């Protein structure tokens, strides 16, 4: 779990740097309205992904969440973990 949190933090920081670095280029290439629209579309796609793919974990213990996620990967992975 600690490794996953570390990876998530590094990816988040890296993407923040990328967005900050690319922003001036995007503003000159597709105008401020185009940049806003692009970010709005990405937000809608992200919301659809979360609603459609990410499972609900409210009220579940970490062990229940782990079992649920391992089960979604398929029986082969689960069998290998318990061997």
C-alpha cells in the first residue's frame, strides 16, 4: 500500500509539472477558450470513468476492498496469490 501511495504521489507531481509547463504553449496554440474546453472534456471523461469503472468502497474494510479488487482481476491472479 505504501508503494502505491508513493507512485501516486510521484505521478501526481509529475502531471502537475507537465500541465504547468505545457500551459503557455497550449494558450498560444488553441486560445484560452480552447484550453478551457479541453480541460472540461478531460474532466467529463474522468467523471465517466470513475462512475463506470471504479467500484464503490464506502463502508468496506481494507480487507474487503482488497478481496473485491483481486476478484476483479480474474481467478488466475487470485489462485497465484494464495499458492
